């Protein structure tokens, strides 16, 4: 159930992210299955190793110590938080972002397209909700499928409206 929920979260929330430095000729999703096997050009374009994987940093966004803002300030911080997500995604630094759908202390996740915790820490410091103490991040190095680098291209073909707007 958790895997299914995470898959739905991934596919439904990340409208504005983009891959890092896409090559001039990234193979299209239609071309991927044409040979029925390994696609060296696509693997290289996505930064995949021999297992089709690459390092990322996963962040768990948690409720921060300062959640006492009034509704107007909380709404302002949420908009600034979403704008920051869009900026990081556009820069290719953020592959995936989305909230959890319950009311727990862990509010959402990010998957950063960076190799080190230090790089991810620098990116989290740009988030206005982090700066205000409304959210805090727990960072973990993560090894996942390089195919995540194309999730935003797929998502754009599925969405009717941009959730960040």
C-alpha cells in the first residue's frame, strides 16, 4: 500500500521539475523500447550506471518547530515554498517533490539530483518555509533508478493543470 501511495504521489505532484542539463538529443520515451533492451545513449543522458541507477539525496520534509503562523502568513510561506520548488526543479536540482496525504509530522519528500548531503543542505536552506521554521528537512543519500530523471517529462503529458499555479 505504501509503495502504491508513493507511486501515485510521484506521478501526481511533480509538474514543474526538469532534468539536469538535458543533452541536445535526449531519446524520446517512444524510442526507449524500440530495441527492446539496453539503450546506451539514454543511460548516458540520464547519468545511469551499469545497473541503470544513480545517486540522489532524499529529503523528508517534517513539521518544523515554528508552525504558529496565522493563516495569511502560512499561505504566503506555502506559495514561497512552491515557488522555490519550481526554481530548483527548473535548475535541474530537484527531480521529485510531493506532500504526504496524511496529517503526520512527515509532511512530504524531495528527491534532489545531487550527489552529496552538503549540496542538498545548501538547497534546503533556500526554502522560505525552512527559513521560517515551518518545515525542517531530514536528508539521506539514496541510490535509485536514473529513470526518475524522465518522470517530469511523463508527468507533463498527464496533467491538465499545474498544481504549483
